[in-house]
C-alpha cells in the first residue's frame, strides 16, 4: 500500500506513527496509512494510484457531467446484534430540488436486524455558479487557506473545529465549516450529506457532503468544496470541474435528506446502536 520496506515502517513508528500490538503483530489505523500514502511524495502508493483513477473524470469535458444520468440505488441498513421488530428511518435520496427524479424508493418496512431500500435515481447537472461576491470570497478564502484533505473517521469529522485546528479537512468537516461561515455572513446555508457515484462500479464507502446555500437571487446552490480541493491537487487541467463545484450541480452526486454530520439511518429498537448503511449505486445508463 505504501511501497514501504520493513525498515521504512520502523522509521515511521519511531517518528510517532500510532499502532497497537496483538500477538506480536503490529496493527495500524487504516486512515493513518491512507494519509501517509497520499502525502508520501511518491506517485506509486496505493492511495495515490487510486486517487488519480477515481478522479480521472475531473480532467474530461464537464459537459459529460451536465447530462441526465440514471442510477440503480440499493441500500442495506443493519442494526448490529438486533432482532427486535421496530420502524426504520432512512435518509433517502433527495434529488428533486436539483432537477432530478426518483422512481420507487418505498420506505423500509418495520422489522429487525436488516432492512433494504431500492430506487432508480436520475440526476442531472446545471451550470449555476455562485453569484454573491461574499459567497465567492469566503469560498476562495477557504480554498486558499491550505487545509490538507485527509481520511478522517466520520465521528471526528463532525467536530470541524478540531479537524481544522489540526490543519486538516474532509468533505463533512469542510462543509460544516463553510456553512457556518456563510451563515455568519447572513446567508441561509446548511451542510448536507449524500453519495458520490460512478466510482469502481458501486458507491465509495466514504462520507460525502456539500454546502447548500441560498444565493443573492434566492436560488439554492451547491458548493462541493472538498471535491474542488481534491481536483486542484490532482492537476491544473481540472479548472473546469473545480469551477463546477462552486455553485453548480453535476450528475455524479446524489444528495440525501441527511445533515452532514448525521447518520443515514436509524432503527427504533431503542438499543442505541449505530445503524450501518451500505449503499450500492450502479449506472443504469
């Protein structure tokens, strides 16, 4: 993954890389290893190779991202260790407000253990760049601040003040931070969670979030700040996609009804356990 030798790993541990030892075997945190691979200064680590492959679309003409696109959306909700019959709540795809459509999508039926959700989701793109000079300034200030995108556990991402104090950022943390800055400037804004689609045949098992803000003309616009950051890191020839992230919508994102720091699902069993939601999203056309 890191293209490291045992000696390299030993030097990293000596420099403070955390690990736990079980039965004589060192175990490292997956996010730590991914971040090391992203910023190791080498082009051939697994995270670097995956990053370039996943974002290859950002170097293509943006017109491909503006057409209608249909997705077969399936989600499995799991309440670990629970078999109690109780209602489920799923923060479903919510695409109509950005010109999309939903076919199917019945709410999960009450039950225990697991539940399913299925729908055909049609997304579309539209060029709607931010109009407000204030919103554009705040967005540019954030992009120029030098925060480094990292893999961060979802519960930690919700503490965006801690994340940014460390000089780091992520989809959820960045969206919460920017939504707060927009509201402080007098705009109606909220950070919303969703899914980033069309990668590796299914859904990335990663959180995704955007900022939805009411612009000076009263229209709702989406700011996908983290994707703009990542595209800029990839290559200077992604400028068209970066600009699309700053107010416009594109067909690879399915927004949901969930707030950025919230879970996609709940089970009414009263156990207090976190519901695991696994999405599988495949291109229908």
